[in-house]
C-alpha cells in the first residue's frame, strides 16, 4: 500500500515506514536514545531527500522519546532535575544548530556534511563504548562490577565550580558540563536530525558518572524537549518537515518504545552498552560505504512516483 509524501515528493510503502518507526521506537525505549541516528539514515537509504529526512526525523524522535520516557518515569528511573538542566542547554543549542543547518543547505553542502558527521560521530562513540563495555563484561565474569562509576572515583568534571546536587542520580557535580552537554546535543539534533541519545547516553555514563539505571529515562526526557524545539524551528525556518511521513513514523515509534522499555529491564548495564555500541557502529559502517563506493549512475532524477531515471 503506497502513499505520496507531499514535501518529500516521493511515494512510499506505508507498512515499511510504520515498521521503521516501530523498530526505532523499540530501540529508543531499550537504550534511552531518541533513535534519530537510526531513522535519519534509514529514511535516506529509502530515497527520502536528506533535508526532509533530517527535519522530519526529529518528529519521530519526539514520539518515541515521550513513550519511552513515560514508561521509565512510572518506574522511578528519571532524574527530572538533571533532565531540566540538560534541556536548558539543549534549547539554546537547537537554535544555533538550525542556523548552521540553514547555512549548509544554502551553500549546497548539507547532504555531504550530514553523512560525514554521522560517520565520524557514530564511529568514534561506538568504538569507545564497545571497548569499555567489553572490559566491563570481563570484570563481571571475574566477579567484579559492571558499573562504570566506582566509589570514590572522580574525574576533572567533578572539580569544576557551580556544583549542584542531583538526588535521584546521587550526584554532586558542576552545572557547567551538564549545560554544555545539553547545548552540544541541541546542535547535533538540529544539524543531523537526531535526538542525540547516542552521544548523551555514553556522556552521562562516562563523563558525569550517572548510574546506567537512571541514564536511559533521563536521556529520553531531555531528547523529547530538544527534538520538539528543533522541529518547531525547522518548520518555521526551512519548511522541510513532511507531516504525513512524520505521522507514520510516530505511529510505529510510540508502540515500539513501550516494548523496548520492557526489554531493556531484562539486560544488565554493560550488556545494554555493548548492544548500543554495536548498533551505532553498524550504522556508521553502512554510511561510510555509501560515502566511498562509486554510485552506479553519476546522477539520477526521482519522479513523483518514486522511480529513478
């Protein structure tokens, strides 16, 4: 069953798009990521124009994140104070990111910039996470703990001024890195069409030393508000959001996130980190191949029917 997307100017299979949303929603609820780092490349692979994929992907992120965050909030695994600080930085970052996105689109370098950013960011984060999670698994097999944070362990982040206490996360840390992290995620969300969870989750675990059990729900709350800001700004500035496509993605994402949140409870922290790392690396490799492999045709024209000539 096909449907024509007015902004993307392409016909798509409804069940494939809803299936994409459900799969990404499942991963969102399971890992605490918005899923934008997956849905944007998937839409591009499905021949959705990158500008539309980036802007519309943020809508799916909102729905999946809300659904997953609600499930975690009911279980008491959300630090609302920490999320509020991250959101404050994220809103400012989103505004700057939309400006940068508009600039890249105006000079005709948006597609290339988005692909390169994905490969670099996903490849780096995925490799670091996989390395750490494998070490944690070896510690667990040896009778140790798989948690990143250990008693009495501090980094340079904990020596910064303007400290705040976050009761739910059992943290006493400076507000500077928290706001800075939210700001960086806001920029990435606007330029890359992601919620930023693939950066947010490891940064909260390894940099701020937030317990893995609290990270997922807190990350989803921050992602939800940042993605909503990005969506409004993208719609007002660039007009590249396809409402029909966004609705189909949301439909699948909301359902998938609930099942993902349940599945995530059955895995240990180091197992979740390892699976997320493998997923991130897989997307990075796929995008890298797209960048370096010569296309079959030097150029193509996509007709409204979806056919390329």
